[in-house]
C-alpha cells in the first residue's frame, strides 16, 4: 500500500498535539499529587482513547482524500490496538516495581508521567530508525518477522513467575553507583544533603521503568513495522498508545493480576504478525493479499479471547470456593468466621497495623 502523504506541517501539528495532551495531563488533570481512583482513571483513559481516535478519524479522511480508501485508517487502528495490548503486558512489571519499592499511591502518577515521556522520545527514535532500515534494506523485515514468531512461541511456553527484584543485577548496580536516600521525599526524584545531590528511591523506580520499556519496545516496534512501514502511521499509532498508558495502569491496577492469560493472546498476535511478514511476499507472488481488516479482526479476537478466558477462569475459581454451612467447624488453615451479634450484624475483626 502506498504511504500516506503527510506534509511537514502535519508532523509538527501532531507532535504539538501530543505535547498538549501531556501538559494537560500533568498540569491540568494531575496538577497536585493525589491517589488516582478507578473512576477517575476510567474517564482519563476514555479521554486519551477518544483523543487517539480523533487522530484516527483525520487519517481516515486524509486516506480517502488521497485516493487510498480506508486503508490508512484501518492500518492506524490495527497498529494502535497492537501497541495498546502489548503495553498492558508492560503494566505487570510496573505493578511489581511499585510493590517492591512500596511507592506511595499519590506519587505513582508522577513516576509514570516522566517514565512515559522518556518512552515516547525513545520510541520515536526507534520507530523512525526502523522505518529507515526497512526502506533501505527490505530484507530486515524477514529478520523482524522471524524474531516475532520466535518471541511469540516462547511466550506460549513460558510460565508466569514473579521476579525477585532483590536479585536484579541492574538494580543492584544502580544502587552501588548512585547514592540513594532510604526514604521518599514526597514526589522529588533528587534531594540536596550537605551540598550534595542525592537520588531518592523514586528515581530508581523511574530508571527501572525506562529500562523495562526498552525491553518491551524490542517486541513492540517490530510488531508495528509488521503492520505498516508508513512512517507517520507507525509513529502516530505507537506514540498515542503510549501517551494513554498512565491512565490505563490506574484503570487496571485492581484487576491486572486477573488477566492471567493475556500473554497467550499477545503471543498469538506476535506469531500472526511475524508469520504475515515472512509469508506475505510469497502470497503476493501467488496473487493472494491479506487485507488490513483481516489483521484487525485477528488482533482483536486474540486479545478479546485472552481477556474472556481469564475472566471465565476467575469466575470458575470463585464458584469453586464453597462457604461451610452454619455451625460447621472451621477447616484447618482457614480464618475464623466473625461472630454475629444479636441484631444480625457481624462483629468487626481486629485491625492489625502494619508499617510500610
């Protein structure tokens, strides 16, 4: 498919649009550090999705104006969904980092904001470099395709295990090289002590998030290039998917552990895109072309199927937990059931204070 003709002013306008979204998020929606609850995260996530779909609508219109039909619009939407889905896998690692470092909830958004800002700059460079490589050396696509297939197959076989960050070599190296305070100092990344600038644990979390994104970008960038090598479509879809990642994290924070089979859906998506990259030249030689809408349907079905399968597994587990009948002795290892008062209300269990 021919590339979308995007004049220089449109590139400038898009980047100004992204900067405006980031400033609105930092200085408008989250001017003061606070805990972002589910309801706020839901409408924030909806806002960023709507902002992305607005760009999709403009691309759809431009494609039809340039005689390319609905192709550019469908391609953008497919690439956006792929990157959004792959980003969810990144959220699992971010949740582990926040838990390990015991990051206060009111400071998590600040860390994510600057982490995503760094990811946008890094991904912009990687995408434009990848497009330039493909344009100059088309055979690079075959390497990307084989890499995606192997990565997807590995994801099918791997067992989800929680990483022990205390044994992480990169984190231990950072702690030896960078002087870090033992406690958080509100939302500051650095504090000055005896005339010296010292990092806070919040800065370590930020660095680890940036390094994690580099690892995940190794999968996501080839996946995007497997959908389109159009510079603007690849760039805009990836950047807008990352911009809304903060709101998506807080939206899924309470249920992220229940999406246990998401990696299977992502694995299927990577294998499909990689196989498409490898086989497409041969299929075109036989007069067979895979339409963009087919890729969109496959990607949507894989992600939706994985989420539905995870939900059904959670429902089955809940139904398997059968409460003992009234008066029955408490099974060994189970907590005692609270006594019921005469008015029918349960007495409160003692609250145990824990230090964080």
